[in-house]
């Protein structure tokens, strides 16, 4: 069987299809067209139709129908009368959300169970809470709204409300003349099976690295000059990837030197470098990061099970992770993040318990838990539809192990986001000891600050506070193209800054 989702408003199709997919793990689910003749008899077709009532543009009847074996199953309808003076963009957004909610209620009735995140398929659920807080709603009204508009469970509503409370004080630092900096090093020593980031393998692009660093320095140099002219200050710097520490010592020094020259170091509230893989870090590199006053690093095991590490394409083992972490502590880093992934191939409850026990022993300052999301660009994409219901139940128990482990270390959740194709419709969540939250992660995830992004594949986000609006300026993903077109990349940012 294949499930097809058809919407009379095509721009809603992707989100509606994603919602249906969550209720039918293990079954191929696709957007449909209006020609039903090519579908097989046992396929399920879900139709979301919108009809103007009395000829009024903003008086809409929404209908959800299930078609199977040429039979129309009982359908759900909702009559929605919208404010005739509302902006068209707000009307379209509200209509989409009401369509998703009606589809969600229909799916709950058909399948016999509900979802913790309700009808929500968006990436940033905490942002909804911030918008409600901006309107002056108190906690009880916010929780009521999260249920009435999205059917979010009380537990998840409380979670994102708590996260928003932790984040709000950080926004007090924000002003139009302050930005954060992201620097992308899209290079890794190997490609992990689950990875969808546009990173290159070092052995295949080594001849480009020096020119890439020169282009990166040029891009940052022009924007740094503009920042000085316009009185723009830098709050945080984040060097990510890829794996920045896959660069050799000389190349890493060149990047860090460029950061110091262009953005300074003494006034930064936070300076992060993703080390990622322990096999790319040694004492010399860690000492170099410390010398340049990097205040926060990531050492990301993903799992502490050696069999899984080998299976997903990592060139290190769990012992190397522990050695690297302890070395970083000895050198003096007092803010270290570690990442894990729920749902890696072959892992279950026992493997998660082992990973969590190892991390508790190490006592990191930040701990990030990702639910596996298989995207088109990853090498696991062929398995995208094959998570069974049993696997989803196990994955949720694994996630609970990590939640409980973070709490046992005295951490609290401080940022959260979701992705398409996530195992079990779960979430990615960052935990931190109080006061050790990553400022960059909060600003970047909640879109409350401009982020200038440099390097191939980096996407700058320009925040216009008066309109609470974001505009993006993406850089090309290919390293060689980025080097050739560096002036164009600079111009894209300049147009949104001037």
C-alpha cells in the first residue's frame, strides 16, 4: 500500500503529507495529484479540500476525506470564518494550521491514538511560545492555546514553555546593531551514513583547503570592515561544519587568526568550535583553540558503542572519545558539549543505557540529543519509510533514557527543534547546566538576531525586529564554486546589510 495526500491548496501538501506519514510509520507516503486513475486499488488517498462559502474568500469549509478501494470513508468537515481584514499572509497561515488540525483529528479517529506534538510539523515549536509571550499571554493561556490550536500534549507544552523562560533573558542583550557569526568548514575525514550536510571528504578536497581559507578570510574581512563602519558589534562566534578540526594545525591556525583579526576576541560573549570527532583533535589543536580564547567546544560521540561507530562510518572508538574529553578538561575548557543520536542502526535500550552511563561519568556541561532524521542527501535515505511501529516505541524509550540522564547531571533543556523525517515524530533537544547554555544556539534557533554566515553552504539570516521577519542569504554549497564566486557571496550579504 502507498498513501497519497491531495490538497486543493498545493502549497499545503508537504506539511499535510508529513503529518500523515507520522501516523503510518513504515508505509510510503507521498503528495498526490488529482488524477486517481493511476493509483492501485489498495492505496489510501487522503483528500483535503477547501471550498469558499457564500462566495466569500475568507469564509472556508475544510473537508477531509479518506478514499480506499474506490470507497469514500466517513469524512470530517470544519467551517472556518476568518477576519476579513486580516493580512493575506496571516489568513493563509491560519487556514493551513486549521487544515492540519482537522486532518490530525481525522487521523486520531482512524488510528486510535494521538501524538505528543499534535498537528505541529514546524521546526521551531518554542518560537510559538515566544510569539504568545510577546502578546502578553500568561502561562496558563499559552498552554491552553498550544492545545486548542495544535493539540500539543501537556508534557510537551510545559517543556517548550520552560525552554522559552530560560531563553527570554538572553534576548535582553539583543539590538539591531549586534549580530552573531557562523563560520562553516564543510569538510570531514569521512562521511557518516546518516549525514545530510553538504560536507566534502578531506582526501578529495585537500587541494582546495588553502584557497578556501583565503576566500573565507576575504568574505569575513569585507563584512568586518562594514561592521566597524556601521557600529555593529559581535555577540558570539560559532565555527561549525563538517568538522572544523579536520583541518591540519596550520590551516586551523589560519582560520582562528582570521577570526581574531576580523571579529576580535575580548568582547565576545561566547566563542564555540565544533571539534566533533575525537580522531581529528589532539593536544596541539586543543591548546591552539585555548590560546585563541575559544570558550566552548563540542566533542560529539553520537554513541559510545564501538560497533555502531564503525557501522555509521566513524574512524574512532569510544575510548578515544573519553581520552579526548579528558584532555580538553585538563587543558582548561570549562564548557564542553557532547551530542548523541537516537535511532542509529542496530541500537536499542541497552546501547542507549551504555552511552548515557559513559556521558554521566564524563560530566559534560552541555548535552544534545538528536532523533535520527533521514534526509534525501544521506546515505540512509533508502530506509526512510521503514521505521516500524515497534522501532518507534523503542526509540521513545531511548529518548526517555537521555532525558532522565540529563536531569541526573543537573541539566535543564534550553533549546529544541524538529525536522522532517524524524524518527517517532520526536525532537532534537539541547540540555545544559544552568549558566552554561549556548547563546549562539538560542539566538540562531529562535531567529531573534541577525546571523552573518560565512563559507560554503552557510546561510546568513537577517532579522528585522520591527516586523519580526527573517530574510536569508545563502552561500553556494560547493567549495570550488564558493571560491570562484566569493564576490557574489559577499554581495548577497551586503545588499541586506546596507
